[in-house]
C-alpha cells in the first residue's frame, strides 16, 4: 500500500477540496452565483500564463502560476475576507497565518516548507513574481465587476475612490494592466455601474 | 488604451469564465453539489505540483501544470462528457476539436498555437508529461468517489470492472498512483460503495 509520504499528500489534496466551498464577493460573468476561491485560483493561474508579458519586470511565469494556485488555500480555514471590509482585513493576517501553519503542516516537511514560502512571498509582495501575482489577483475582480454591470460594487456601496485606492497596486506588478483597469473603472463610473468618488471633506473636487 | 493584443487576451480570459458553469459527475467532498470543470482544473494542477515525484518518467512539472490548467477549456463549448458514457465519448473528439479551434483562435496567434499544442499533447497522450497529466485527471474522480461513499458511481450504476478498465491508464503515468487507486477501488467494493464486477459471459469468475 501507499507509503506515509503519499498518504500525507493525498490527505492534503482532499483537505483543500473545501476551497471550492469558500465564496467570494464577485459574481460569475453568467451572473447566476458568486465565484468560489478554487475556481478563482484556476482563473488567475491561466491569466498568469497569458499576461506574463505585461509584467513590469521579468517574472518566472511557472512560479507565478504556482503562487496563484496556492495563494488562497488558507481560506479553507480562514474564509474569504472582502477587500473593502476594513475590520475583517485587520484580523485577516493572524487568521490566515494560523491556517497556513495547519494546512501546509499536513504535507511532507519539504513540500510544506516550499508552499509556505511561496504563500509568504505572495503575502509580503516584495518580489517581482509576487507583485505580478497580486496584480492579477486584483485585476480579476475588476474585470468581473465591470462585466456584470458593477454588481458586487453596487451591492456593497463601493465608490470609485475605494476601487482605485484598492487596486492602484496593480501598477506595482504591471503598469500596463493598471492603465487598462483604470480605463475600465472610469468607464464603469461613466456607465453608471460604479458610484463616483464622494467630494473630499474640504469641498474640493475629487482628484480622480 | 489597450492594444489589440491585450484586448484579445482579456476577451479570452472572460470567455473561459464559463468553465465554472460546466458541471462534472463528481461531487465535492462536502457533498453539497457536483464539481465544476474550473475548480477541478485548479485541483489537478495543485496535485501535479505535489505528486510529480511519483511519475514513472521524469516530467516537467510546470508543463504538466499548464496542460492541466487548459485541459478542459474546450468544455466551454463542448460540455463535460461522462467517461462512462460510451456514445458521448465517440462524438466527443469532434466536438472538442471544433471548440479548441474556436477558443484558442480567440488568442493572439502565438499564444493560441502554444495552448492548442499543449491541449493536443494532452489529448494524444504520447509524452511523459501528457501521460502523467492524464493520470492525475483520472485519479481525482476516484478519490472523489471513494471519499463520498461512491456517490457518483452508485448514481450511474458503474461496476468495479468499468472503473478499473477506465482508470488502468493511470499506470501509464504513474504505477505508484495506480497501485494506490487500485487499493482504493478494492476497498470501495469491500465497503459496499462500488458494485462488484459482474460475472464474465463464460461464467468464470471475474479477473479482477
């Protein structure tokens, strides 16, 4: 029968099946239900294969793909945190670090260490690969929102200034993709699918 | 604004969102719904990262991952064909080839050619990477069935001989994983989750 190493790997593979049940705020383009984190992970991994040429710096596409395949695994324990939920985002780091310790700890030690390092790298965002992976992870919900008439933005009362503040970091990974996303965001405001930025406290016109 | 190349890439990325709506026969381990082909593609890609060491031959894990990320894309047009549906499987090749031409044809020519070649390689199964990718693609539904008390097998009246005939090709990619799967299949029969092989026409005892 199987050795202990294979048994550990299979137990981990079965455990992460639960990511298919973690729902995000974005809706599928077909519009019938929210997206889950497993299918999202697939989608951004495919994006990495296709869009790597637009990264600011040279990236190792295979590493970016791997990073994106595991970037949301911790949600098996920690759940998805809506990026515009400031309170949730604060507690998120601790919750997710605990989840990472448990989940990656299920694997044979060498593989657990490798995937944990990839996940840490993604979270820290200090390398070209991590910056580009994060850019794709942010671009995808913008695309989903723009192509579902801003459904998730409207449901949560999100305004353009918040979308821009949240997603400006796309430019750290790819100025080209941020320029593209920026145009989509402006278009969504003009099309009435995204509420415009509120006037600033001083009464001046919004900067964006 | 974006150039035509980026526009083509984004249109393709949006188009394949539909894979999240293509349902397979396997149930999630949580048991609440059938799996879709997008989350399945994510799951087998993660398996490739973890299980590559068990391949019979040396494989290029990054290529196997890429192959698995795109192996079901054609289902956006062609739908999922149940592996035990013999009539469906016959018409499948033609339907899927048409889908591949349309879908990969949406991409910039170089990328469309590259992904089409990867998909063809997977379908033909003549390389070590393709054999190992196919092994994972077959192992996953065995795992899902075994860990949901054979739910999908029982719903479709599948017997052990058919499961074995269908999945024996796992050994072309990994003898070790086939040995593991074979033990699970025997266990499922013993546990009453998979109907035993019917007696052979000559009246002899089943070979398996």
